[in-house]
C-alpha cells in the first residue's frame, strides 16, 4: 500500500535528479576546465580583501554601519554581505577554497540557465531530450566566455552570479506561466525575481520588469483576479527594498539638461547591446567609448528600444484578442530583455545626473561586471532563436551548438593563457604565494627592527592598495602568535 512518505520521497528524488546532480556535474566540469586553463583567484581584490580584514579585525562596527544598516553603492544586500563576511572568516586566504566557491556559484548559474533554455525550447514545441541537451550546451557558451572568466577571479562578483541565477529562475517560471498557462508559476516568477534584489541592486531591475510582465500576462490571458493580490504584495516589497537601496547614498542635483540625460540613456542602451553581444566572442579587450558619437548612438538606441517594445505590445494585444499563449510567449521573449536593459541603462544615467563629465558612463560600457547583464538579458531571445531552429531541424541543431560551446571553451582558454598575461600580468601569481611573501616580510622586519613598516600592499590589490596594518590580525594568525606584530607608519 502507498504510504504518505512516498510523495515526499518522490519529490526529493526529482530534486536530486533535476537540480543537485546537474549542479554538481557543472561545478566539477567548470572547476576542471578553469583549473586546467590556469585561472587564479584574486583573494584580496578590492572589497574581497576588506571583508577578509574585517572578518579577523574583531571590530565589525564599520562593517555593520556600511553594509547592514545602509546601502553600499546603491546595493542594499545585508544578507549577502553577512554571508560573504562569514565565508571570509571560514576561507581566509585559502585560494583553493575561494576557487571552488566560485565554481559552485558558476555551476548554480549554469543550472539555472540550462533550465531556462530547456523550458523555452519545450514551450516552442521541442522534444524534452533535445531541449535538455541544448540547454546545457547554450549554458556552456555563456559560462565559458572571457567576461565570466575575469569575474570568477574576483570573489566579490559572487553577487552578480547569484543575482543572475535568481533572475534566470524567475524567467523560467514566467515562461511557464505564459506558454503553459501555469498560474502557480506567477508567484514563483515574482518570488525568484524579488530574491535577486538580495544579492545585487540590479535585482531591482529584474523585479520591476517581472512585475510589469506579470501585469501584461494577467491582462493578455484573462487570468484569475486573485493573482493581483500577489502582484501587489511583491510590488510593495520591491518598492520598500528600492527605498532601502537609496539609504546612505548622497543625492545629486541635476547638473545637465534633460536632453543630455536622454542622449546618455540612448547611447548607453545601444552601447550595452553591442558590448553585451561582443563579450561572448571577444578577447577581453573592448573599444574605448567614443563620447563624440553619443548623439548618433542615442538615436539608434532609442529607435531600437521603441521598436522592440512596440513589437512586444502588439504581440500581447494579439494574444489577448485571439487567445493565443504562443504570442504572449513571444511578447515576453522580446519585451522582457528590452525593458530590463532599458531600466538597467536608466540607473547609471540617473546616478550620474550631477556629473558634467561626458566620460562618467565609460565604466558601464566596458566593465565586465556591467556588460555581463546585457549579455544575460540577451540569453532569453537567443534561447528562443535556438528553439525555433530546433523545431525545424530536431537533433541536428545540437551539432552547431556543440561547435559553439567547444569554440567558447577554446577561446576562453586562450584568453586565460595568452591575453591575461598581456593585460593583467599580476594575475599570473597565485594569491597564496603573494600573501605568503607578505607574512614573511612582516616576520623578517619584526625580528630585525622590532616593528614592521607600514606600506600599501599593491601586489595584493591594485585597486584599493590596502595598507599592511589592516591585515595585522591575519598576519599574526599565520605566524601563530598574538600581539607580536607592531606596524608603524613611515615618519
């Protein structure tokens, strides 16, 4: 006779089969690939080094004020910051542990992307086997790119990986709600999109776009009115979190004409479209932004945005009048990335409204931590394009996808072994070796002159150049003593 434990056992088995095993397999694959390619982790880079120093300082007052009670550079993510501080305490300076932590997160992101592609292809009428294999191949193309390789070297970029993983999961449920008329998926689409806000400020863009998409979906498919209550709840949560994102961030007065804001917005939108797609197949070197071309880029960017949104609205309207869920699916495939990228572009434009310098947006046009989201937003329409081709060709579609994934792997390996030594030679030395030299230097100076001369540790971090005294407790821990290192500043 069936027992009550059987449904729970079955759901646990499905969870292991559909999620845990693919996550583990992707983690091992990516770890083996990036280890073979020679990727090193910058354990002390920028905020990552600060968190390690705080974890051993014994005084967390500044950390709590700057990262728990207030937003940090527009990101209100106290849960993520607390988790990162805990891992800094646990992993310390062990580069191998940080490496596998990054691989676990990449594996998680890859699992979410593969699931999104599989659901999209199934919604377009493809067989489950083809959809599943295509999902992992397309996820491999995304994960094996120079931008991801560069971000993986910096532990603090875990926020980007987790934010995209939540956003991809939310998108998957949004696809289910539109294509399969699964009304329960609406809740999970909004929940996962809201969860992305707890890792990065970009999650605000994801949550807002998902809420708008759910409203359009409600209107287009005549869904039950009870779902409006859920939409309102997540709208309030998103708004409250958005208010917290502004806490502690100084407001700027508008220093430029509104027309310049529009020009910057359009140019940034078009530049992110170019840069996001280029990052998939680039050497890691992006062209320096040409601010003189902003007026032209703005026209193209605004025209592209208007065209995409017009197409999405038209398909949603036709889906409502003809009761065709496939048209609503197409509307989301086109409209979600277009609207999300528009909101993503608007945030830095508003953030720099008090800056006259036309180069204030340069970092967003070539910084991989920003471009990766433009690439991510393009992932859904690319998946849909693969689905349309696969519906016509079937299994032969997997051949070009396999070639693309192998090409991505080869290009990324070449990037790590050839390009990185040219543009970032300091990445060639493992962080473990650099830190061991710092500890040895401190021990030698303390023994020889009774104190250690403070200096910037540029070899550990080329951005913040942290002073040696900041890591005194960590040095003493490695030396196995307490209060044995006395750091003095140069007179």
